[in-house]
């Protein structure tokens, strides 16, 4: 009997052994199931097509959306793509965009932060009360405002991670509680104007009038981008790994260069152009740093891991509590920082700064930009793309003289469309075998 | 097979309150050996594995690592010694790609920055030496089949260069071909000189790859068998605790003639 049972088992092994052994001499070729990208540019195109068919749309829908928005509004009103309008979009994008970066962090964890609007209000109030009312050093007041944001975020993270209260509830409580604190702090004045020449005033009020600033930044960005791609490609070749073909690097660099220099030109050259806005520089700096942290550091990898499978992350030795608390702290920090931008734009801190649709716009930006609501998938740059979509729509509708109620409805429809695209692409990914 | 076992359990006992989960259990694992750990539900297999992997410290008895007595009180101790455990639920992050999963918790860094290229290169080398075929090391684990996920989870256990690998039901829920692939991989672990503890309910798998079978019954040793020259029935008898039981009675009833011929 033992021979009887052993025999088939032995045979089965032999049959599975044989094809494996036959495969090994030429490992790179044969198996059609292997997703080996062909070298060269056609390989890149085929890979791109395969991804789109498989539902990995990435930033494609947003970029198409932005182009459509630009064309539609430009046809309706020729001043949409004017220097003034573009500069406006850039400046208005930055404050909310910085807050959206914080939301992207939280969404990567698969959580939500509903308190960012109130935290922005508290940040602005802290700065205004300290600096304007009580004469504290301007820089110190800015620093304290940001630290207050970090402290608030840490508190949210503590209740969520350690106590186990759902983040939705913690931050909803925060949303109410912190706006109460904001109104209480602003109590005597109701609104505090930003003094001219203060740090906060120049956040969105300062422009680099020297044309070299805009072009220089564009040049540095393009060189850094091309350099990092080339270096990466060279190292991958040295390690005998598949690398980007030179044609792809050139194409990517070309696109980035085109965008960078067109924006720099529009900000610098036409009549009425004021130069490169400081707000845009700060926003780009936040984006670059956050993107680096998320994609290239262990900490960022751990955020993705916790967002994907917290239990697996815990078993891999990751301190899940620490990651969760720190991510909420980052969200609070960026919310307070963004609040200072809003105060700067609206000319001062008020009782209701950050209320209304601020929160919704910020979350909508992150989602429209392509960061999944379900955790573990997304890019920092989606904060920029999504915010550009929202601000372009608002700017365009303003130019057309549309009332704000129409703006709300259109922004709502765009948000719904973005989430529909996210859900449909997830379903396509499922049918293509990728959840 | 070398004379000193890489891991030896001597007289291990473990209580949970009033429940005596393990009583005086002895087990030896040699390098380059696959030991199947079998037993009915509740026999103490999982508890035994958890004492080795440091989840539950033992109450009584000694654990010897390469001949010297060691204490394993937390999972970290086990990892330090070189014990890697692949749990049944795999614990992979679906949203991360294969490379990121392999190195999760032990990323390679140069100057504080993730060294993706070094990780990808080494991941490829590791998968090649194990003859693991997956579509690409840069696709999310969610896109892999059940068998591919299992081999990735096993490969992940090998990143820290362990000496003993514990596999908890690696072939449960796998199809025929995928099971064969995982069993191939278990044999490759043995060829690399690793000691493998394989928990399985599937006797065909056990007989296909294991060198020895250790049977637990009600928290006690109930025999260690060499797979060569031990019949299916003997192992089943040891698992269920008697040669006279529902399984053998049924066999005897339905297959009497054949059984006599085989014996």
C-alpha cells in the first residue's frame, strides 16, 4: 500500500520537475506569461498600452481632464490662459495644495482626516494672535503655528492608533472642536488683518521679479529630473536590470522641460506678469520633499505597507502605531502651514477661515489627482494635479462670471467623476487580475 | 545529515491556564532535513510552532540551537537565531510589488535612501536560485496567483538567511500544479541545507517531500517515523491515536482484499 501511494507522488514530482529543468537554460525568453518589457521605445509603448488596458490609468484621466478644461475655458474666455490667470491659479493652488499633500499621506494609510480645515483655521489664528495682537516675533509665531498643527495631528493620531477610535470619528470631533478653539481665540477681534511686510503676507504676496528666478528654477528642475533618470538608468544597466530606454528618458525630459519653461515664460514675459510667485516655489518644495519621503525612504515604504496590510506590516517589524501617529502629525503640520497661506490670500485670519468648502476641496483634490480612498495606492503629485483641476474650474467659472452655487455643483460633479474613474479602474484591474 | 541537530526541543511543556497544550514534547531538526509535523486539530502543532518562533515562551523544557541551550522568549529572539516562520495567511502587502514585499522590514539603504536597484537585483537572484517563476518582480503582489504568493512568502522568509524555516500549511488552498511548485521549493530549501518544519494535513504532500514525520497527539509526542518504509495507515493511526478507529475500519471494510495484499 505504501508503494501504491508513493508511486503517483513520485511521478507527479518527476513531471513537474521536467519542464522546469527544460526552462532553466534560457530563462529570459519563452514563458509568455512573463511580463518582460521589450527593449526600446516600442516596448515602452506596448507596456503603456498594456497598463491602460489593465486599468492602471495612473494620472492619465486627470491630465486629459486638465487639457479639456483648458480648451473649454479658453474658447469661452480668451483670458483664461493669460499670465494673470495662470499666476492666480498657481498662487491659489499652493495653500490648499499643501493641505492636500497632508491628505494624500493620510489616504495612503487608508484613513481620512476631516479636521484639516479647522486645523488650518487654528494655525492662522495662533499666528495672528501671537504675532499681531501680542507682538511675538513674526518667524517665531509662524513656527509656533506649525508646531500647533503638529501637536493637534499627533493628538488625533494618538486617539486613532493607541485608543482605536476610528479616524473618521476622531477627526470629525477635531473638526468641530478645533473650529471652536479658533473662534474662541479670534473672539475679541473676529478678524485680524495681516500687517504688510509680515512673513505671512509675503507667503502669497511676494513675487520674484527677476526673470532669472523663473527660468533658473525651470532649468534646475529639468536638469535634476533628467539627471536622476539618466543616473537611475545607468545604475540599472550596470546591475543588468531592465532600464528605461534613452528615447523614453528624452521624451519624459522633453515633456517636463516644455511644461516648466512654458509656465516660467507665462509667469515672466507677458505684459502684467509679476514673475515667479513665492507661493508656487514653496508648494513645489513641499511636493518634492514629500514625494521623496514617500517613494525613496523606509518611512514612506512603511506608510504604504501599513495602508496595504497593517497586520503584515506589524509582523515585518514595523511600528504601526508610530507610523499612524506620525502620518496624522504630518497632516496637521501641512494643514496649519496651508492655513497661513489662506490667511495670506484673504488678507488675515478670521473666525471662519478654513470653514466652508476648504475641507472638501482639499480631499477632492487628493482623490481627483488619483490617490485611492482605499489606502496603499497613490502619489504625492496627485495633490498638485487635483488642486490644479479644482482651481482651474473655479478660476474659469469666475472669469465667466458664474455664481458660486454653480461652482459647487460643477466641482461636486468632477469629484464624483474622479471617484467613478477610480472605482471603475479598480474593477478593470480586478478582471485583469490586479486588485 | 549532520550529527548535531540545528534545533532540538527537549521535554517542552506549555500550559494555557487549566489547559495543558504541550506535555514533554521532543523534536529534532537537522540541517538539510524536512520534518513534517502532523496531528489532528488541537494536537498542539500550532502551539509548538509558536514556542519555536517565540510567540509563546515555553513553561518547561529546553530548546537547543546547534547544541547549546537557548531561550526564545519573543519573536525577535527566534529571528536572531535564524528561525523564519511563514504563517498560513502569508502576511504580504497586496499593494506593494514583489521586491518591496521581500524586503519589507529589512530594506537595503544607501545613505538613508532606499536602494531599489540593489534590492531588485538581489530579489531576482534569490528567486532565480529558487527557480521561482513570477511574471515580474515589479508587479503588485495582488496580481499574483495563490501559488505564486505562497512562494513569494517563502522566499521572503529566506531574506534574513535563516537556518530553520517553518511552513504552516503551505499547500492548503492551492491547486495541483501550484502545490507541486511549492513542494519543489521545499525540496530546494532542503538542498540549500536548511532545516524545514512542514505543518500539513495533506498526507500526500508529507510523503512527497518530508524525510521524517513527527506526530503530535493531544499535546504529546506520538511517534517519529521515517517516511521511507512507513505506510499512510501507520501515520494516520498515530495521528488518531489507535489502529482501531473510524478511518481504519472504513479502509478495512471497503478495501479489505487490497489491504491484505499490500500488507
